[in-house]
C-alpha cells in the first residue's frame, strides 16, 4: 500500500470530478474523520486514516482490500471507476438520472438507458456528463455518461439511448470473478 | 359464442384474482395440503391477522357450487377485501362455466388459508353455515379432527412430493398486493422446515424462541407418537402372526424375524434373539447388497422402542450394546452416513432425539436473510420484497434484522435490493456469534475466518461503520467474495487480509473483540451439504480439532485485555460434535488461565456439555450454547464467549510441555507496557553475567551466565524450573557427565 503520486492523484480526481464536481472537496477534506487514498496493486482505496495506519501492519502480499475500493488503474495508466465507488458517487452526485421500474432490469443487465426508461433527469445536464443512475425509490443502481444534454433528450424518440452504461450493481453478480 | 356458451370459458379474470388459481398438479394434492395448512396455520394467523375474515373453511372440501355460495355471503360480510369477494364471485361464475372442479379446488386452497388464518373467529359462523351442505360439513369436521394427526404424518410421508407440488403453485399465488395471509397458504405443503418455521413464528412461551418453538416439538412428538402407533399396530399384527406361526420367542417382531429369516436368513431384528450373530448376519446383509429400506426402517423403529424401555422390552440375553450397534449401522445405511460419523453423532443424543436429529438433517432449513442496517430498515426491506413477490416474515424475537423467506417468485439472491446491498443471504445460526460478540462502535475487531463475509458485514453494521474490522481468511480465493460482499453492503471500515489465522497476533494484535468462527467438520450443516455424511473420518476430526485449538489460542492472544469497552472473544463452529466444541474451549481454559467463560447473551439454545463420555470439562462450559436443527430449526451451531483478562506473570512450573511455556513468554503481546516482574529476572541475570562460575567443574574459571531453563528442555536430570547459574562450558560438561 502506498499513497498516490501526483500524477495518479490528478487522474483519479479528474475522473471523480466528472461525476461529483466540486463536491470532491468533501471527499478529500472531511469534517468528521480524515480519509485518504491509497494504492494497493493498481487499485485505489479510500479509507479513513486510522484504519489505514492499522492496515500498514498487514504485509503487501496479504493485504486484499481496505476501506472502499474506488477503482483501478489500467495497464495503460487510465483510471477506471468501479461500481464499488457508487456509495460515494451517489452521495455527492451533481447530475442524476432516475429510471422507471420497467427500465431497472435492463440497466442491471448492463444495457444502456433508453429514453423510454427515463423517469427523471436533473435539469441542465450537459452532454457527455457523468451521471449516477437511480431507481424511482432513490436506490442508486449505477452510473454512466449522458449521451445527450437534457434539452436534446426531450426531442429523442423512445428507443434512443440517453445514458451510456458504465457500471451497475448487477456487476456484483455478473462480474464476481473479475471484480476483485 | 356458440352453443352452450355457458360452458365455454369466460373472460380471463382480472390479474388480482387470477393468481389464486393453483396449478392442476397442485390441485391433485389439495386435500392433503389443505389439511396440513389448517393444522399449521391457526395460531399464527390468528395472532397476526386477527381481523381478516375470510371465506369459510366450509368449502375446504366442498367442490360444489352450493358450498361456494354458502361460503360467499358469509365471506362477504366481514371481509374487508373487495378483492377476495370479487374473486369468489368470479369463481362462482367460473363454476357455471363448467370449470367447476377447478373452482372448487381453488376455493379449497383459499379456504385452507383462510381457515388457518382466522380459525378462532370463524368457528361458530362456519358451523352455522354448514347446514346447507352436510357433506361438506362432515368432511370438514373430519378434516378438522384429523388435521393435527394427519399434518405431521403427512409431513413425514409426503416430504418430497410436497416440495414438488409447491413449485408450480408459487408463481401463481405470490404476485401483486396479496396480503401476507393470502400468500402464506402457499407454504401449505408441510415440509419439515415449513412446518417448523410456521410453528416457529407462532408465539409460544418457550424459552427457545426463534425458528423453533413448542409447536414444532409438539408436531415432532406427535409424529413420533403416530409412528409409535403404527409400529404398535404392526407389532400387534406380527405378534398375532407369530403366535400363529408358533414362533417360540414370543417377541414383538417375531413375524418380522420369520420373514427376515426366510428372506435373508438373518432375522437380525433386535427383539428376537437373532442379533447375536449380528456380525455374521450383517455381513450377509452387506453381501446381499444391504437390506431393503423397509426392513431397515422397521428395525430402527424397533430398536428405538426397545432402547427406550430396555428392561421391559429387550429380549433376554441380548445386551444393550447390541441393540445400539444394530441401530447405528441401520442409521448409517438408512440415512447415508459412514459408520464413524453415524456413531459419533448418535452418541451425542438420547436415542429418540438422535433419530430426530438425523431426520432433521434430511430436510433443508428455512432460507433467511439479514437486513443491512447500514442501508435500510427491516420494515422497509420487508415491504419492498413483498412488493416484488416474496413471502417473508420476521424470524423471531431474538433478532431485529432477520427475515425468513418462505417462498419467492423472484430469485432472492438477485433482486435489485440485494444488489443494492440492502440484505444478505445468511443462515439464522450465523447471526448468533455476532449477537454474542456485540461489537461496539469505534472498536477494533478481528474476524479470523471471515469468508464469505456474512458475520463481518454484520459486525460492521452493528458498529455503524466506525472503528475498524479486520476480516481475515486463509483462503485467498475466498477473500474475493468476502471483499465483494463487504463492498456491496457498504461497509467502509473493513480491512481485508489473507493470513493463516495462526499468524495473529504477530501481524497485529490488541483487538477489542475477536470472532473466531473456526473451520469445522460441518456436522451441523449436513442439511446443506450432504457430502459431510460420507467424507468425514476420524483423522479429519483430529486434524480439525488440532487446528481449532491452535487458532483459539492465537485468538485469545490477539485480544487486548485492557480494552475499555471490550476484551471478548467469541468462538463458534457450525458443528455439533464435542471434540470440536467443548474440548477446544476446555483446552483454551486450561492453557490460558487468564481467560474465563462468560454468558453468551443468547436466550435460547442448549447449554454446552460439562462432561461427555468420560471426559470432564470445566463447569463453566454450561455457559456456552449449542443449537440443533431438530430443536431450533437452524443449522447445528455452537457459541462460546470468553473474557480475556490481564495476564499475570507466567509461572515456570507450568506442568505443560516446554513449547507451551516458551510460547507464553514469547507471545505476551497484549500489552506493550513493560512488565516489571518478567523483566526483573532478566535484569538480575544480566547483573550476574560477569561473576565467576561457582560450580567450576571444568576448572577453567570461566564466567557465569544465568540461564533459565524452561521445563523439559534439557534431557539431563535437572530439576524442572530451577534457575541455574552455570557457565556454558560447565553446562556441556555437566550434561555430558549426567
């Protein structure tokens, strides 16, 4: 486990800012307990500092996970956000999309969100903006990227894609093997 | 429509009502199911849904229109649910259309529920209405009377069939906004678990609350009584035949003996004097490919009966052990256990209870889920799942996060709520060690064998994501599922590592609480994994027990005795054998005098054994708790809670082997403060380092070093535990001379 380098931090924060924007500061400087990012085997973990200090005593080959895994660095150096980060994304998300009950299952199977499934969407969402997808009961289901801005979405026909799927909670079942 | 339109099928019924229609296959078994449902339902329904008047049980057997019509008006009055009324009306219409029998069947099903649900409310009114249909009346009366008896009996006989029948019924019944009551009838078919879970939900003034209550025991004892009654009949008949046949033994199973002798030439039935050549007979049996199931079953029953009243019933000249041997081997062949395990498990219980235990292992335990309090509340979760079509109920008073799933039209492990981390599929028995441990917020907790993470996430939820939970599992592949569950349920204070548990506390110690859910033989979860019956041998038990003893010592050493809020260790296994449970706990008590057993805090469960087959354990072992599938309707389980105190100076005459003493000294890691007592000896030793050797055997005048010899280390005749001052060379010389 080691802290992130400058470069890595920048990559991660850029990615996160795409979804939570200015609320990123809430992650970095928390009021209640200071948290930090740590890197272990290409995975980025967000963990409270006290837990992190205890986890130092665990040897590198034996440490599997600490706190919350946000995602991992690919071989090409890009940072991929995992579904495990959903809790924090949902909490601080700037732009949200709600899908109707009939659209829940397709999304959980990994498909994109169609206009027909759209329940609600935050006003003034720009195009290609990271959004968090919720069910109508406000249960976070995953996140993605908008295909069109809110304004344009209104003009689309029901079969058009409005949110590109990036991660959904169904992955806990589908990608059990590869998730960790 | 054409001719005889009234015989043609009408419009499909609106969705709500259509669900009630059971499949034809189900209908075939209707009567039995219904009777059972009647038997099982009453108290619970009354308690929960006291105000749900429903169609009269009249039509329980009645397939006639009149029955329906009679039932209907009455049903209409008290019933608050328009839905039901509408359905009944529709059913009447359907009858007219010629699908009469199915309506009747339908009603029967409904009636079963209703009857069960609000029996007390409707008894009188039912009878009043019955006048119109004498047939129904009679049948119902009979059904009522026989409910109790038939119920459990049928439970035994129709086990597998019923399960099959349950399936088609489920999707039909469980949709939409059905009330719990309406959904519940689906569980009509009494499997062992169903019956017990039904009854378990009933509120009984039983100390053993939870999934099993008095009702279950009653049902089971009724089952045994029924069995006994049948046996008695059989015996009487055989006795008569025996007399006819002129059998000289005059024992109960004389006839069986004759038969056996004729068929197999062994007559190994116990009541007759033929058990003696048992070894030969059994070999013969085995050569013949084993006895047939009925013979074995009969023999088992006989053995149980005789052993229950040995003085009176045993044949002369036959020892008790012969009967026991025969019974054990029959159990092995009937239930599919290897000999070693059959005997081991048999010896845990009194005879009749042993049979119950083996029977319970054939039947799966109810599916249970645990609400994740970090994300939702039990009530909200139950509501959401019911909306999806899951039939569930709270487990019992002892937990406020557990839900028992009766049936579900959707896969319970794949609902959006599951994926969002609102609940975890977990056996009810797995709640127990965490409840016993009760970790507090802000503590540092260790879970030594945590995969797949049910208990770890439970602890994190109890601690409300504060403090730190170290989740360890020796198997790296299983840490994947552990991590996935941790993340899915939103536990943010968990550190997952993969060590052999015996490496703690070297890796990190000073925990406030430690949970050790030790790897075990799994004899408590045979109903989940039948391979345990055959693949466990004596060697497995000794290996496992050894591992468990090592782990528990390491766990004890990892606990910080000075912890302000904690200092507890919970040891649990999913096994019922004594050498994995009480023996390990007793070992820990002996090896670590600074720990003591405390009350687990669980109100139900059998106390642990304080002595077993010649081995005696500390009296405090009665504070530990044992759980059995046939008593509590949860997996076999064992929970023991220790309080770890400060360790006082380790005394040399430990009377144990050397390594133990060394280990004690070496792993004194629980307090990092200096221990003056222990340090004193070293300081004194160091000060004498430069003094001349008093023995001076070798005459060289070398310098002395104070050597503390742990007992047993030296092979020479040095008194145990004495501190000697010898020069190293003298030491060699002395040992050479000694």
